C-alpha cells in the first residue's frame, strides 16, 4: 500500500470506529431530543448543560457528510436527529437567523445573532441537502443566507464583509466576541472563513448568481485585504474599515484557510453558472497561488515531530498547546499541498502528523479525541471532550476530506 492508501485506511477506521460512535453512543439526548450540550474533559456527561448552535450545526454537517460519503444508514439517522433539532429549536422564525444557545429543554437561552453560528447552520443544512435531497433543508439554508446578506453584510463603502454579531432583533450589540479569548472587533478572519465555507457548500446545491457574487467577494477580502503581503499570514481582527487590530499569527487558521479558499475557488470554477468561465478560471489560479503561500507560511508553526503550534503572539512568543483542531487542519492542508500543488513530500508530512495525532490525541478508551496536549505533554482534561466548541467537525472533516481527496 502507498502512504496515501494507508492514510485513507487509518482515517476511515478512526472515523467509523472512534469518532462517530462516541457521538452516537454517548452524546445522543434520548430524553429531550437532539444531542447533549456537554461531556467534560474527564468524560462525565452533563445532561442539563445548554446546547449551542455551533455544536448542533457541526453535528448536522458531520453526520450528513458521513452518510453522503459512506452511506451507512446509522449516520443518516444521526443526521436527521440533528437536522430536526436545529430546525425546531435553533431557528428564529420571527426575527430570522439562529439563536446562539438553547437550554437543555430546547428553549431559547442566549438569543444573540452571531454571524459565525448562522454560517454553521447553513453549512449543516446544505450538507443535509447534499446527502438526502431535502427540499426543506435547502429552503432553510437559503433563507439563512438571505438573512446574512440583508442583515450582516457591510456596505461597500466599508469594504464589504460581514459584521460579527447583533442582538436578537439585529440591532448593534456591545460585545461582539465569539469567545472570551477574542478581540471585540466588528470583523474577524475566523468568521469570514466560516461564512465562505458554508456559502461554498450551499453553492454546490444552489448555484445562484447572488451567492456566487458573495463567494467571489469573500475571496477578494481574503486575498486582497486579510493576507499580509510580506508574510502570507492572515490577519485575525479588523475594525469596520478593515484596519488590522492585532499582530498575532494563527497557524491553525492559516493552514485551514489554505485549503478552504482553494475549495471555494474550485467549486466556482467547476460551475461558473452565467459568469465567465475564463473569469472563474483566473480567480482559481490566483487563489491557488495565494493558498500555496498561505500554507507554506502556516507550516512555520509545524514541528518535525508532526504537531502544529496553535499560534504566535505579536511579541514573538509561541502558544505551544497542541489543540486537536489545529492538528486535524494540518493534515488536510498537507494533503491539499500534495494533491493540488504537487508537493510530493507533503503526503509524508501528512502521515507524520497523523501518527502524532494517533499517539497523542486519539482517546482509545473513552472515544473521540482529547482537546489538546499541554506544552509539557500532559493530556488536557480541563477542557471539554464534547461541548460548545468541542465538536466532531474538524476531525471528522479531516477524515472525510482525505478519503475524498486521495481516493
């Protein structure tokens, strides 16, 4: 077997034997519907924990994609459970968008409108449409797209892009942060990456001209505004007029962006609709050049042992915690370097990274992956095994992307 074939086999086994069974067996909420809101890093379920929109949107995407690729009916059942819960409890039928969280019984808890969370609802709904052909899921995804365009998209005078957050009724909100560690700025790279991602997926099932225009504009923002031309790293936080407000480098987001941007340009190239095919080809080639530079910049944070550092602070210090999601994105980025950029040695590095993940993050006893390894090497049991931010999305997507890209 080649390294690529070994990688496909290993990741399929981890997906079907370790990651997905954890979420089906341990996170299904048999009492109140949907999935539990949290399992602690020690492995203790918390049935009364709130349920987050991001977790539920990512669960919907994960099981829909797993069913689409692997056709196992248990994944369809799990996807439908996530779909029905998101549809019935998270979508704000009166004001549009999705609630940030609901309580364990499914009642609205934090009703703010976070652009990032709405993006993941679109991502899950569009993938459920891809997997099942559901017309209702497509209608819901399109409605959420239109809400973001009408409510969250900024004016051309400010350079476009999307505002981070709003109150339930789409008024200004003082705290726009996605999490406590984020800067309180109106525009962020992270949110824009996770608007581009669902828009790309929605375009696969709904190749509308207005959606295409939004994707093209998002690519423009990344390549012409966010990317530091001197270093090829992406800025993280910006004010309303796109003035950068930080000096940190996120290796994980850089490597993730290096393949998500190329994926978006590739989807447009494959189906330009009524746009010029030549124009979409040129956009793809431009994006490809930038993505190669972004990926190479990201690999500055990768060690010879196969793990990638989380980020570098503006003063030069490294955050050496080995987060699960960063390691998963490193593998996908390397596979894209191998497949789409012709970097032959990248497949060896992807295998090396996977070996580090398998030996340090995969939880063979409790299932799923640990949140991280601390710089000293200890397993992080302080943060969730499953919760608002610890979802099966990054690692499941790694497995599915590698299977589809290398098969």
